[in-house]
């Protein structure tokens, strides 16, 4: 099982057998409130009829279409919808099957773009400490989570990392984007660029808000400063919005929330509401044109892709999901609920061992003090007890992450926070 303590799980399995709207159902019939959108992906809630029907209808009409040299209309319809949703001139789409594949694809697009412009020497990739960019070799190379890297030896060469932005001394209990930390972006210009020379750097990839590392919210002005430095030195800026995309921070993409237009968006998860695996890279038109127009006429311009790129069932799920988001105005709903959600999660500040609470849109992180010699014990104990009481949360280290579907009600927010609060009080007495 992925990212799971397999032996411990098999001693005490937790199994889901069904799902609907805001809840999972266990094998023994218990309802569990989903406070994590599955794995940050079921933004419109579970088993939505329109999405289910679209998948079934497509499976009956055409189960698979080859993606090499042949297309199908659904892939182009979804690309058109994504082009309208993406900011600026991000209007070209390359399909993958996951966020991990989409990250590796974005890195390859960055290298291919510079080579097409006659600057193939630009091959240094810059990520960030505590960044998560999937589980592929490219993603764990630019990623900055040590546990994901330590077992696998040498990774991609020519990679560097910005410092993380999380600082409890300055930012603890910030509501929304913290005021301190924009200057941390200057490390790109003051350390990394002089070390490698700007002419050798291809791209900088960051999550606008780092989700898997524990909800690390960008300081005000930080992402704007990264954009300015990348523009100054000709570096591509890639936003990994696998988690933040499709309403998680309020607008469709976090890029809109911080008013920054990146050169590429990496997306997955909420693209299909988690119903069928799918990812994509949305690229600025100029990058697409540079790669395509540099190749001979009728030649393959970009030697990359997957058997299941733009799979018919995935595009059917994506098209239906995007329609549900629009018809139910779920992004606007997330913006409207965000202040209530913020107040609710920050009410946990006085619970035992809580050392920080941070939030952005409909996502929050509650950080607990680590028990000496037993890292992650407190948070995982909270996960287990919440599950027993009918609420699904997520943990990373000693950080609890909440990212409920955008259809959550105020009463369900109260239920979620009330259950978590009672569990944290219990753990404080242990």
C-alpha cells in the first residue's frame, strides 16, 4: 500500500466500502465525514451523479482511443475548458495520468523549450525545501521532503532548492497568508543564480501552497517576488497546483488568489474530482509555439507521452467535473465559506500541544508539538481516534491537514472541528 505503514495497517485495517457526497461508508456501515477530500482530490464530493453518468456513458460508447497520432473530441473539449479557466495565456494542454507524471512532463517541457530556443545549456532545475512534487524521479529530485528521497540514491543531476518559507517564530497562527517571509524569495537571486549562473537555469517549480508538507501558506509578496526574479533572468516559473487547483484556495487556481501568472500549471486530483486518474500541464502559448515551430514540418515535436494520455473515461470525468464546479458555483462557494472555516479551525488554538494553525481558502494545517523521541505519534493518534468517531483527517509528521470537499456545510465544519477538538483534548491527557 502506498505511503502506508503496511504491517501496522494489516494488524488493524481501516476499509471503506462506499461513498456519497460528504461521507465515506466503512465495511461495517459506519459513516465517516470526509475532511480531506479523499486525498485532496474529491472537491465536489463523492459519487456525484453527473460525473458517474458521464463515465458510464463514455465506457459504453468508446472505452479507449490511442493518443499517438489519433485524437478524440473529449480531450479537446476539456482542453478548451481548461484554457478558459487558466490565467493569462496559459492555453495549451498536455495530458498525463497523475500529478507525478505531470510534474515530470513540466520539467521536460522546460528543458525542451530552452533547447528549442538555442539555450540547451539551461538544464538546472530549482525546487524548494519541503516541496512535494509527486513520486517520480523528477518529482522527488526537485521535491524537498527527505523521507521521499533517502532510500533511492542519486536522483536527477543539476538540481537546487530554495529555502522553505515556514517559520513558527514569525508566522505562527497567521490567518491566511502570513505577513513575514517575502524576502525568502530573494535567495533565488542572491544564492542560487550566482551559484549556477542564470544562463544555466531552466525553471523554478513551487507549490503556491505546499499541501503534503503540512499546509505551508505562502507569505504575502513571496510568489510575486519569485515571478519578478524569474522574469528578470529568463527562468520559467512552474506552479504545482495538483492540490491547490479547482477551488481549494477560493478561485479555480491559487495563481489567481495571489495574482501571479506562472509559465506552466501542473494539475491533477480535482481535475476529475478524483473519479478517474488524470493529470495535465497547462502551458503558456509561447512555450508551446517555441517547441512546435522549432521542429521540421510533419515531425514529432515533443518526444514524450503516455498510453493513457487523455484517456476517454478520464476526459469524460474531467468534463463532467468542470461542469459540476461551474453549475454549482463551487469556487464561489469555497470563497464564501472560507472565513467561517478559518474561524472554526483557529478556535482549536487553545487545545493541548497545538503550536500553530494556518489556513488558506478551504484548507488548514494544525501543527502539534512533537512528543520527545516519538515524532508523529500525537498526530497519528488523532487520525486514529477521529476515524473511530466518524471523521477522516490527514496527517504528515505532527501536522493535521484538513481539506474538505467544497460542498461542506457550516454544520459539517462544526462537526469536524468539534470532533477534532475533543480528540485533541483527550490526547493532551495521555
